[in-house]
């Protein structure tokens, strides 16, 4: 019975990371903008959810007060996280702009 | 979002304690209700004391699946608490009070009053309030922890 050599296995099949294509700067920018827009979407959704809960409470629908408060807190935390990320991005941009030429 | 897991757990506990409070209010309000249900003999029966039964909330399908295929999942922490049912107290007997003038008095002049003990309801009320407060404290601690983590690197 013939035993096949292990070497015949394509190395790219076992480690796909080796054959991964190089990320160009334009790809990175696109990725970053996608992540940013996704995050902003999420923040927006939290805000809308909070608004909806508050409206329900004001209209006298069957919604608990603590759920309204928790929704608003969640919206506030996501917004502050986004602000923090934005501050970091702006900081990095300014750092680069201050580079002496 | 997984950063809000703890907040969702707290939220379920607050909802459960609110419901407990509602049930206690109902018990307190009906402390003198002699006509709640009609029994099989066609006679009025007084209100029965109600209490809530709570149980841990089962994790979702994805959690079980992740555990089964050995992926990282939050299988060790629960999803909060839920009220499984509101049970009527069948064990405590009704209070018998002598009041022949009462419309629901029996032939001997005794009236069956609900098996609600105001003292016990007050204790339950305090317990529900304190549990609610404790969960609000957990929520605030959780929020301040998240806020602290936003200060990393400032």
C-alpha cells in the first residue's frame, strides 16, 4: 500500500494567512470609514430607542419608568464612547498636521 | 452589545421587583374584599393572597449552541430573572370575623375575610423596595465602571 507524501499538501491551504493580500492605504481608509459609519448607526439606534421609550412613557403606554431610564443611560454611554473615539481620531490627525516640514 | 449584559440583567430584576410591588399593592388593596371568586356551590369566596414566583431567565439558543461547539459564550452568567407565575396562597385559612350585619355573613354570623396579613405585606413591601434599591445601586456601579473605562488613556 502506497503512503502519499505529506509534502504534497499545498501550504497555502493550511495557512491561509500566508496567502492574504496586502492591505493598501485606500483599503484601510475604506475599512475605517465602514467601521465608523456602523458605530454611528449603532449610536443612532440607541438614541432612537431611548426617544421611543420616552415617548411611550409620556403617552401613558404600558412601559416601566426604569426601562426608560436604562434606555437613556445606554444611549448616553454609547454616545460618550463615540465622542471619546472621535477625540482620539482628531488628536491623531492634529498630531500629524503639526509635523514640521 | 455585550457591554450592556449586566444592564439588561439589572433591568430584568427591576421589572421583577416592580411586579412584586404591584402584587403587594393588590394584596393590600383587597384586605377586606369578601367577593373575589364564586366557588362551586355558588357562594362568594374572599380574595386570596397572591405572591410572585421568580426563576432565573434561561439563556438563549445561541448561548447553548456556542457552549456545545466549545466557542466562547456567556454560558456561566445568567440572563437575569423572570417571574414564572403569580401564585395564590391556598394554605393559609381565611380569617373568620363575627359580624352578623355583613351581607356575606354565614348562618352563624361569621364573615370570611381574605387571608391577607397587612403586617406580612408591609415586610414584603420593604423587602421589594430594598431589592429594587440594591439593583439600582448595581446599575449605577456598572455605569460608573463603564465611565471609568472611557477615561483610560486620558
